[in-house]
C-alpha cells in the first residue's frame, strides 16, 4: 500500500539524506579494477532526527508508523536537498504517442545521467522544443507523461517531486526526556527511511 500522506512533523537540523548505488568491484592482478554497476538507478536513504518535539507531534509520527505497520507500507516524503526540476529534459519526440518517465539529469564532461523521479508533486510546465504545451496526460504517482511530439523534438519539464519511502525499521524508539510548561512532554528520537519503487500499475 502507498499512502499519499506525509510524515507531518518537521525533522531537526542535521537530518541526513543520501543516494546509494550498488557496485561490484573485482581487483585484478595488474592492480586495475573491474567495476560493474548492479543498479541503474540509485536508492535514497534518510535518517531523520526529531529533537525536543511535543507529545502531539510524536503521536503524528506514531500514527504514520502504526498505519504503515513498520516497514510494510510506503508514503510520500520531500527530500529538502533535492525536490525541484527546472529545464529538465525527459525525452525526445518520436512522432507517435509515447509514455515517458520524468527525470532529472546530471551531466559531467558531456555525459548525462538521468535519475528517474516518480512521486510528482506538481508539473509546472511541459515544453516541446521550448514551447509550452498542455497536450499531455500525467500519472503523478508513477512520474510518467503520455504525449505525442514531433520526431526529434526535445521534451522538457519544470516542477517538484517527492520520493516514495518506507520506514527502515520495525521498531520506533523514542524517549520522554523532560516536560515544558508550554509543550508538555518533550520527546526525542529518530526514524530511518529508505526509498522504494513507485506503486505498480493498477494499484
């Protein structure tokens, strides 16, 4: 199950988020390496710390954890370090109706790498050869756009995206550390989150 809700509590500064790849490395006798990538796309991991939050905010975290049954179900999260797409190319027109996966592109030395994005928050604009168009249909949960564009036309998009994540633990250790005259009970803890693929078709 994939929930459209967010973990509606702001984490403390110092939360950590990072993309992760899987690379198989074999050391050769001549000192060189043979490297093979196991994954075409990265998987993001997050460690979100919640410091000095109220008991009411803790209940929000607990509610999401219980509804997700720990690691079982997924929900939306915005990666505060990377959630905007501006002038991002996601395809080239074929002259026929096609379904394209939205992405953000990273280019080094002229070599582009496209990271697929799925949980789309908003599509501000789709452009065909720089000209805005509204002739498309979008699947925001899976990050796809279906449209027809002239052969060789460059397709770009602007917008914002989330990430589908799940809890990476089946337990939720938080502590009651003190009391505050305004907030009441003061609670501290953290959660680990990991990116998951988008919902399957038909779900």
